[in-house]
C-alpha cells in the first residue's frame, strides 16, 4: 500500500471541484445530493429559527421611534443577517464539495477509489444492523493486496419521542475464509464500561498470554478457545498491541472490522498515516489465518453422509476418494458464527439510582 497525503492539503482547482460535484450528482439515480441536503437543512434552520428571531428584532427596534431612520434600521439588520446566513450556507456547500474532491484525489493518488455515500451498507459487523437511517459516507476503497474499505458511518436510534444519532469510523478488511466471531474490546478507548454498542456474555472471555489482556478484552464463542489461540499467535498479538490498541476489533464471517468513535475518512494526514500503518501491519499476517479450518465441519459432513451404505471390501469403487477428503471445507460451524449477547446493567443501575433518589427526597 502506497501513502501519498499531499492531495489532502494541497490547493484545489475550483473548476475541478465543481466538475467532480457534477459527476457525483450524475451518479446518483435516486435521492438528493449531499450539497442539496445541506441546502435544505440550512433553509429549514433559517425558517424555524432565524425568521422568528428576526421578527422579534424588528418589533423591538420599531418601538424606539417612528422616524424613517428608525424604521430603516430593522430592515438593514434583516438584510445583513440574511446575507450572513446565505454566505454561511454557500461556504458550507463549497467546503463540503472541496472535501469530497480532496478525498477523491487522495484515493486516486494511493491506488484506491472514492464513493461519497452508501445507504444501509450490507456489512455483517455489529454496528451495521442497528437503528435506522444507516449510511456510510466518504468511503475510500482499495482492492490490492485485498479489499479494504475506510469509511464514516452513522445510524439513528429512536427512544420514545427522542432520537440519538451515533457516529463511527470503521475499516473493513476482506479475509480469505470465514472465521469464528471474535471481538477485541480495546480498553484504551473505554469510559464507564465498554464503548461498544453490544455486550457479550462473560463466559466467552478468553485470557491470552503476555500483556495482551492489559490492552484488549477478547471474546470468542464457547468451545473455540483453541481456535482463538491459533489465530492470535504472539506475533499477531504484538501487531494489534503496537498498531490497534485504540481500536475495537471484530472478526465476523470473512471480514475484519476496526471501529473507532471518530472520523476515519478525514483530511487529516496523521490519521491516514496511522490507519495505513495499522492495516499494513495486519495484512502481512492474514495469510496465516487463511489456513484455519473448523474441525467441527468434518463431524457435520460425516453425519450427513451416514445414511449411505459403505461398499464391501470385494466391491469395486467407481472412483478414488480425493486426497483432501478429511480436510474441513472453509467455513464455520453454526455455534461459532456469532457470539452470544449479554444484557447491560447500565439501564438497571440508572433506574435503581432514580428510585433511590426519589425515595430519599420523599421521606426526608
């Protein structure tokens, strides 16, 4: 993987920015472009917030006198405020276009491609099935030596009348074969408990050797402890500690995801240097993971073949069995495909604290 950060910060040609914005609009067969959405949101803000405020200003200033000069002051203020709002909207749209163009140029310079937005991305990671209005933005993808996608992601969760939008940055790496569902919860980015949007049963925790447990909490499906030890050899553990200690990690199906609660696709060269270095350090070890096979699939295949009769020693076979007959095919048995989720104690603690506070205030 090459790394050329110059397009992130070097000056851009305004004509080229406009041409790229037009190209993005032409790609979108449905829905509004990002610039149009920004304009609509800004117009709504003006209508809902600015107009009542301007009316209040006009009424307040009009009460100071009936002279033509006094009447002209509110009109001038309205014009100035509307002009200021218009300038802010124009600057926002222009900066958004320039950002997308810079990321596009950065992707080209590094042998990758750029995609402005993907609605409801079909990825199996834990963050991609939550809430509604799911979308990835500013995606940068590479295909060599394997498929890698950097992107910003958001989804909205409705809770009664209120809604909360959660934002993540992620890196998705395609693996050679499906692997057991394993999660590394980075301790360096946790606050009051884990920052992950899912919790897992404590019985699935696995302690590894060295100081790995000081940086990550590892979860693997019950019965797959030996498989996790095969995948996370000391040299691979060292790569994760040195390069990804601030990133949460999930292995699910034939994907590896790195999660962070900050933007991944950004104009900051230092962020890209860190991410490129992290992915580059891990890519060299994924070939080892490609040799992993789930021995439980051998038993499943043997069980499926049980109803067939076995030829007698004197009966000639029409073909010779393949040499790899006893080698499990790529895949994961059902019990290893997903971790078992656990409940979270935080809502219960909040309810108990509220009830205790209410009782104390009532009886004191």
